[in-house]
């Protein structure tokens, strides 16, 4: 197995992870931010990739670089269609289910679609994985499932009232996955992502994540808008840590299945501090605008990653400071 070298960086080598030669990984949402990074990492490890994406939020540009790679297959298809999910899971050893629509504000505007895509789509994938005898089903959940629970750090098993349809969809995914482990013997592993950032994250659009959006606007000389007073805090998590978590979940034992795990670095960064750090790193002097708080947003977020360490062997290597420096360099070269 080859070491993983992604984006010119060899920090994460995954040298202790070995899967059967010729293993096939199905990555849903593989044309998206997280999915395309997973595809790249696994290809560099020497395994086969099948990417499923309907290109509704993913980009063909994230698929195109891999089309000539041996062992890479792209299926343009929709997880809301069970037949498509069945075909995509045929022969797959591992499913890394990343396909979903994100954004808390957008989910409040489109609750029926979020139910159909994020809940029914995930249920289709679970059923297809079961029927096609997939070994492991790893899926993306979210820190949004903690809702209004104020206690920090956020710990699995201590969740509050959900604040958005997006959060509802992710919590429903976790419950369905548990049922598939309990009743059908499908090993499922939920990964509650905490504010992932890094290369290929889309900086454009009304629902763009805050870090790439700020970087793009500052590079263009624009004044970014901070929703609220900037006092909200997040456990920002660099993409390399998320790649590690997905692969270690694939290698985990059945005793760790049927659970959801916090995937973060375990830090806490305040939005206003991040903004001023970005202006300094980019060499610009631009004051932000301040807008109203967004409905459904959680004020503070910080993860206890003890369960992921204990059950998955997750040991995140990239701090926020290291990740943001790498992200800035990537956006400078690619925007």
C-alpha cells in the first residue's frame, strides 16, 4: 500500500491501515468537498473508487482529474432512487456515504427536500448496502444534532432540542443506521463532523461555509458579513482529520458499529478572531460588516473526541492553525 500524499502534503500517511488488495470503496457525494478528498486519498493508497454523485451540489471539476485514473469509476446518479443505490453498491466492500444537502438556513427554506434527500436518500443507501453485502457503512452526520444543549464540550449521548430540518435529517440518519446494525448486521459508523474546512470547499453562494467565503471576499477586496456579533465559537476541523476518521472507521471492529462519533480536532475558535487572523495572513485591512444572526445556528461548539479515540483509534494530526495556513495557500492558488 502506498503512502497517501495529497495536495503536496504528506502529514497523513495512514500507514497502519491495510485493507484487502483490490478493495472497492463507494463514495457517495464524491464530487463534493469532502467526498472528492476521500476519493483522492483512497486512490493514492492503491484501492479502487466508485464515485456516486448527481452533481446537484458537487462539481464535475472535482471528478474530472480522476477519470483517467486506473480503478476510478464515476456514476452520475441520485441517492433518492433505490435502483441507482443498488447498482452503485454492487461489489463494493466499503461505503463512505457523504451525499447530502448541507446548510441550516437552506434546510429551513426547503424542509420537504431535506427529508427526501438526506433521510430517504440515506435509507436507500443503507438498504442497498445491506442487500449487496457491503462490509462497512460509514456515513456523515453533523454536530448540528446537539441542538440547544449548552454544555461544552459536546459529548455523544447528551443532545438537546434540534434547531433545524438539517439537524433533524442527520439525527434521523443516525437512528436508521443503528437499526440496520441492530436488525440486519450491517456495520454502520456515524461521523459527526464539526465545521470541516480545507481545499475544494466551495467559497461561493449564499450558503457557502464561512472560512472559504471570507478568504475569497478578502482576496477580492470585499467586506465579508459576519452574522451576529462574531462571538460564536466553533471546533473547526481540517479536511485531513476527516479523511483519517473515515478510513479508521472502515478499519474498525464490529464492536464499534451502530454508534455515532464526534469528529473534530477538539479545539474552539471564535469567529471574530478567525476573521482578524485571515486579514493578517492575507495582508489586508478590511473591516467586516455585521448582519443578523442566522436562524437555527448553534452559538458555541466544541467536541469531546474521546469516543472516537477509544473506538476508532482516531488521533487528529492537523490543528486549526496548521489547517488554516494550508487552506489559505490552496485558495491563493486556486481562486
